[in-house]
C-alpha cells in the first residue's frame, strides 16, 4: 500500500473528525478522496502539521487527528518533544511513513534508512507510540481515537503517488469553514 | 522575580483574552515568561523553535484561543516561511512579543548583526512593527493587541534593552 491507499483506508475513521493534513500531495489526495469542512488542508509550511494539530488539541476538547509524513516530521523533529511534554488526551499524530519525500519526486528520507521515528517519539517521551504496517493503519487509528490517550502512530507504507489536482479552495475559506466545524461540534 | 513591566505585558495579554502563549526564552524576557506561568487564564506551551511555535499558535487560534508568541529577534529568519505561508496566508492574528537584542544597550556584539536585519525583514514582510525603547511605551501595548485582532495579521512588538532597563 502507498500513502494514497492508506488515506483511502482511513476515510471512514476520520469522517466528521477534526483533521489537520500535511502540505502537498497528502492534502491533495485527501481532498480528492474525502473533502470535508472539518479538515484543515495545509497549502504551505512544511513540517508544522503536528504543531498545528497539537495547538488545536490543547485549545479545545474534541479529538484531533494530525496526518503527517516522515519527511515533514524530520524537518520539525523537536515537535515530538513538545507533544510528549504537553500531552493532550484528544490528540492523535498519524505519521504516514513511506520513507520518501513524495511531493518532490520520491527522494529517500532518513526515516526510510536508519532512523526510526517511533523510537525517536519514544525517546522524546511519547508514551503511546504504535508502529504498524500500512494495512493495519485504520484499525490502529480507530483504537487510538477510542483509547482517550495521546497517541503517535507510525504507519510504514510504500512510496508512490497518484495524479491529483491542486486544492483550489482559498486559504481563508479553509480556515473559516474549519473553525465553524470546531465551534459546531465536529468530532463530537 | 517578574518586575512591573513584565507583569503589565501579561496583564495586557489577559485583558485582550489571549489564552495561549508559546515562547522561546531570552534573558530580557525571563520576567514575562515567569509571569505567564502564574496566570491560570493563559496556557503557556514552551516550544523548541519559533516556527514550531507559530504552528502551535495557528492551531490554538483555530481551537478558539487567541495566541501570542514570545521570542527573540535573532529567530526571525527561521519564521519567514511560516509567517508568509501560514500566519499571513490564512489570516491568523498573531502578536509577536520580541526581545530586540542588538540595539542600544546591548552587551553582546554578535547580537547587533541580526538587529541590523530585524526591521528590514519585518518591513519586507509588511508586518506592522512597533519599537519600544522607553518604559512608558508599554501603554501602547493594549491598543496594539486590539489592532492585531482586528486586522488578523501578525504584528511585531520589539522591546529593546533600554525598555527593559531596571527590570532585568
């Protein structure tokens, strides 16, 4: 399974929940698969999906799923220590780890070589870290949402992308409709 | 011990219903950071790097808490992409309370190097910028925070060594 297939498998789980989705192809693929107002698409700013997700989870009580990638987590690696030291029981960080920079041409990342993001997360102090194979991602995500504990899931999948259109929704519209969902009870 | 200027900074934050603050420490801001931790109305989440902190602020804002970041001007360079593509692009109000190192009163020569670029970078980014060099300028902070919320932009409040003289 590649990232697109992992995203497709979790659509029924994330439906109606607050989702912060990583820049580039992950957001474009998710937008094509299942556009919903409770998904915040990042149109720029590589590396900050986990930080935006944590800030959102700390500020309000509804569950928050941040969908990140291995390359993006590597560019903001200290985020794992911030997450560990400010645990939000309503926060799930899903790292789709395909070992490559998918949006830029599948160049390999260090997470696909010697670096284990699950081990880094544990070393940073994250207490509920699950590494799973791509096919088990939806079940792991469902369990994490039901656990009532801050969780980090590292889903190991194959690299590769599908052809998707860019997101045409203006950023302030993405933000506005997302904030209305936060206020209205998405993910409740 | 947080002095009266530091307390006033945090008083103005709470009066403007700012409920989420992230910070990277600076010696000049030690009193502000200490005061933040004494206020139950403010969730203070220290970050490791200022662009990470702006991500936290963006999330907190969308979660219903008005944010602010406490940082040093030397970090401005690492935040430029985040300011442009997250804070400005999505129109998120973000007061940046910035220790303005390298201005008159500075003791460390290297700090002057980034001070030379600070206002030029902020100007290039079209970020409303306010420079406090006298203690009485603290009286402007409340209006600046209101202006930030009104226009939904990042704003920079630069506070130099002369402003903090007597406090640190």
